[in-house]
C-alpha cells in the first residue's frame, strides 16, 4: 500500500471512528517524515479543493500552495498547518467555507511579516476548538475562520462593507482560548466606519470575543473631531463595551477634557458614540458628567452657569432636576444679580446662544422683580439680550408677576436688553396680523362674572372646592384626579384639563402635567373671599391692544409705559375710569399712574 492510499484510508477511518481512530491515524502519520506528510497533505488538499469546485475555492488552494512550497513557513508552522488540516477533516469540515477560509487566513497572516509569528498562536486556538468533546459547534469554527481571514487581510475586527465595520491598527496582539477564542490587543487605534461617518479610539487596549462579536476595551482617547469642536475636546475612556454588529458603543466611566469650560480640569462622567448616516447633523459623541453640579466658565464675565454637564455633538447642556436645577445667572457691573433662570435643561447652542424650556425666571428691579415660574428662554451671549416666551401648556401659561406694580402680566413674549436695563413686552407686528392682547391685572382684581364662568357646568365652583381642600388638608397642592372627582364623580383628569389650563393662564393655579398635581395660588383665596364679601378688591385690569410693542419697562426702577390702553376702570359702582391720551399710560410703583406724557 503506497503512502497516498494509506493516508486516504486513515482519513476515512477518522471520519468513521471519531476521536479514537484519529489518534491512531495521527500515530501512523507520525511514522512518515515531515516532508512526506506535508507532500501527501498537499496532494489530498488539492483533491479536496479542486475537484468540481468553484473558481474562488481553487484560487484559494493555488495561492496557499504557492506560499506553502516557497519556504516562507518554518518546519514547525508547516507541521501545525498540516496537523490542523487533518483535524479539520476528522470533523468532516469541507472545502467551503472551512478550508477556503482556513487557507486564506494562513496566507494573510504570513503576508504580514510583523504578524507572521501569530500563526501558531491562532492555529493552537483552532485546535482547541476542534478538540472540544462536548458542545462542539461547527458554526463556531466557521465564524472563527471567517474572522481570521478578515482580521489578517483587512485588520478588521468586524468587516461588513454594506454596514458597520470595525478595524484595529498598529497594535500588538495575542490569542488565547477560554471556552472560546479570545483576541487580546494592546496599544491600538480602533476605528469604526459606516457610509461617510467614522469614529476613532486611539491608544486603547481591548479583548475581543469573535464568536460573541463583543469587544471589552480599557483605556484610550476619542475626540470631537467630527464636530466643529475639533480635537481639542476629547474624552479618556476607562472601560467600554462594543457590540461590533452595532454602530453604538458606551463607556460607563470617562473623563472629559474641554478647556473652554473647565480649563485643565477633567470632568468625570459617562460617554457614548455612534456612527450616523448624516454626520452633519450628528448629536454624537455624547458625554454626561456624574457630578450633578459643575461650574461653566468662559461664557462671559457677566454670565454664570452651573449644573450637570452634558455634551451632545457640539451642543452643550447644563442639566438639573426639581431638587437641584441648573442655574443661569447674569450679574450687572456691580456684581449684583440682574437675571436668574433655573430649569432642568439649559442649552448652549453654537457657542453663542443659551436656550431653555420651562425655566423659572426672575428679572431683578432694584428691590423688586419680574417673575415667571416656567417660560422659554433664548439669550444671545454677544449682546446679552434675552427673549422670554410662554409655552402652550401647564405652568407655561401662568402670567408674569411684577412685584413693584403688584400686578400679573398676561403676555406671551418679552424681550430683555440687560445692558440697557430695559424690557419690551409684545412683538411689533403688521397691522393686518391678529395679535393677542396683553393685560396688566392687579393682584386685588376681582370680577364676579369670571368667578361664575369658572364654575361653568360643574356642580360646585372649582375655586371654592380647592380653597376648602387646601384649608382642610393644610397644603396648597392637590391631585387633579381629586378635583375632577369632587367636581363630578364621572369626571376624569382629561375632562377637566381645559379648565385647569385656563385657570393656569389666569394665575389661579400652577399645574405639573407629569405628576398631574395642582398648586393653588393666592388668587384662589382672594376670589373666593371676594365673592363672599369678606375682603376688599379692585377692578384694575389694563388691556393693551396694539400692533406695536405693548409696553416697555425700565429695569432700573420698574416703571412701565403701556401702549394701546383705551380705558382704565377704577370703580364700577362709582363709574370712575380714565381714557389715556394717545392710548398711553405711564405706571409707577404700586399701581400709581401718570397720564402726563
């Protein structure tokens, strides 16, 4: 029996008899010289790879055979390649994809001179996979071999030209087996690519588990070079996880370096980055500080901002919550507060705008103030102008409160010019545009018609119910569901929401739609007591109707010039009223008027 027939017999025996037969065959093969065994292996391999096989399979063999016979491999490597090939056949692994990918991985490993020494390392891992007695999965071998080919040809951790690809460059690496293959890489640049977007982690170490497509990283730096912030803003990663089939990865611990806001200090937090289809609108990379309060610097000398720090792409956020909101403070030339805003989220946009929604705002006027519990803010840092606009729901509809005048101001838009100490109420519009009125209403104002209108079709007046509940429970807060039930046992919160928002806009209550909780204001007590004749009240309610600015306020003294006021009623019973000349009136402190303008 010649050697070729003997080798073929041994291979068939291995396939039929399993591990025991393979050991016997290996012992018989060991009686051949290395040169004979490798020659016969090539012959057998040629038959496997070329008999009625696709061209790409034949090409894989031809390329391998040329390198194998060129002297590029050491004797140890040749023996390892041969023995592993025999082991693969013992597992009944065919030409494609198994041997095709096996030969490709061998060739690509050897082509990279600096990585050629890794050949024996990953072959040893493959042997351990093939020798698993329980839980052997042929698909694991296939995935490992496919990964090896991509890794040594493209330096790809995960290669998918049509989707997300991850690459590792300039690294040293090693292989181990821990119930699965493990690739350990040190001092690498890790890159992910998708369409036109790319992300990069430099000088990182990681372990990669190709069967799980999971990467566990440690250390490394990534920058904001994909945004206008460039490479001067970066994060140092402590540990991070990557599922390479996804375009998103996260680090539970990271340190941000952002000299514009924090100087040389590094801020601790969490980090995430993601490949996006259109990197011009990306909100990545993302960082969020774990410290709930940090001080932002370098906005302007007059502007102070503090809160939790969040960075999405090039957009900066100051974050907070109800117990500890983010705070925006503007001081005057003496260092005294001129403007203060508190909210859960304040945004710095394009390094030039500060934006916020549902912000509690106070404008300081000497010892007095102009206040709103929840308004939208837009501040331009270049000239310190501030736009305040009300939203559509909840406490946003609450009126502004002017403490000097002891009046509520029902207006949707105010613009403040802090350096000039002036404020304008209402946007000028074209005469044909329908513009909402602005009203100035005294805190002592009472209208019995308004009191009756609030009750509408309910069995009892909501204001009286809320006052009685507050006095009985000893709190100004009550669930909206309780009010609905007391108005009508069939009512739900949804049934009374229009009424609640109307009461908010009139200054009777504040309302939190998230908690569905009502906060009862002093105006409720005043109206109920006035209706019962228990307190004094007035009729002072000024309505501004104009397509120009409705009013201007001097922030140094709080005095206000109102436009478009056709009539001021002081007493209905005594029929006392004023008709301002030119529809203008000048209001000083505590509702004192000057008509001489």
